[in-house]
């Protein structure tokens, strides 16, 4: 008899599901379109279909739990999705209870970026470390914090919104309403926005010709290639973004004193073009050499959501902390 865990990576575009072993091996997987505009009931029905696709065929296999990662703030103790970007209808949605009613096994729900950090700690680049900072740098910026071998949740399960650290109070407003968030300055979306704005303002660059002057086709990879070819605008945009990211990591080092920082998400694929300048900023601005630690790329890549859900099932949150708000 084998114990297995069914995991789901719920995104605005795709639903991915897997049957996993406790050691991180994925035995079966499937995916389908989320079709988010069809509403929460229809999306939950597609989650159910995906889970039944990977349900174990051997009757001796036991499904120990179902675990789901989803975007947006989530109450990890009740499994309620408070709100989810790109998932209409996912507002105060009791996703845990809905899936438990369908499958009659324990169900866990957690934030995708937080649990990506937990996955890298248990299965990936941060194995063997007890104090970890994880940042995913893609369309936006999110993250997770591991302290003494446990995922930091905070009093209401909303901790580690690392993309909304204020770096420049003179900057423009982030989509969250705050001013000068690191997500506004250093995410993939921010890098593209800053390049395109400067090109439209008349600054010379080869970026436009690389996309036949269709500026809505500019992406981080195009900007990186321009930078490699010496394009001054591309070099400046990347340097500014990575300096801001490095300064945010300095703050995180001073607050949490981790032994490793892991960077994931699409922008981390830039490799040394990202890691060298970020490390240089950290080394220059960190308060004391004893705060320094390795800054490394994530290892789990496309499976980080599925394995983050598995990590949650293996290490569910402890009892909700008692606070005045409770």
C-alpha cells in the first residue's frame, strides 16, 4: 500500500494537477485550461476533473490529502480564498470545504508564492537550510519566508507580501495603491513598462526594431538581448530594476537574517545578468558581513506549484495564532 498526495496548481490560465509521493516524485500529471471567466463553480468543476484524472487506480493506494496552491491572499487555516487575481468569483470562497465535500479527504489551500518558497526549502535550492527567503520575479513579485524550518504565515496568514516593500517613496503608485513597491520597480512587467515608456518618449534604442516597432511585443527577453548587444536604454532599465531588487533584499537580510536567498520566476532565467548586479548591490549595502548569504536560482521551475502544494500537505500550518483580532 502506498500513500499518495494529490496536488493542484491553480492559475488564471491553467489548472495543473499531479499525484505525488512524499519524497517529491510525481507519478502522474494533467492540465487543462482554467477558463476563469466561466465563474468559480465551473472552475471548481474543472479542478475536480483534473483531480479525478490523477486519482490512483490501485485500490491499495491511499490518498492522504489534496492540496492546492492559488494566487492571492488565502486564509491557510480555513482554506478560504479571500480574493484571487484573474479568477472572477473567487472572493471569500471556501475552496477547502468545497473540495472536501467532493473527495472526503483532508484538503489544504495556500498562497502560490508562499508555497513556492516552501517547495524550494523542502525539495529544491534551499534544502538543508532553516532560514530562507524566496522571491519569485515574474509578471509580479511574491515570495515566502522560512523561519526555523516553518513557513511564516503571520497572525492572519497574510505574511510575506515581499513584492510590496516600499523602495522609492518618490516613485509612482503600484497597482496595490502603495507608492514605490519593489513589484512596481523590478518585476518583469515593470522592466518592460519602463523600457517602452522611454522609447515612446523618444530615447534611442534598438528594442523597437527588434519587434518591428510593435512595442506591445516587447518582453524581458528582448530587452536582455538588446542589453547584451550594448543597447544603452536596455542596460539602464535592467540596472535600475536590479538595483532596486538588490536594495529590497538588503532589507530582507537585515530583518530575517536568512542563510540563503532563492530567486525564482521568469526574470530569474536571466542568470548572471540578474544575479551578479543584485549580489553586488547586496554586498555594497548590507549592514554587516555576517548578514551576507548566497543568492541562488530556484531549482524546481515549472513544478514549483505542484511541489509547493505537496510541501503544504506534508507540513500543514499549526493552529491559528491567538491575537486580539481573533
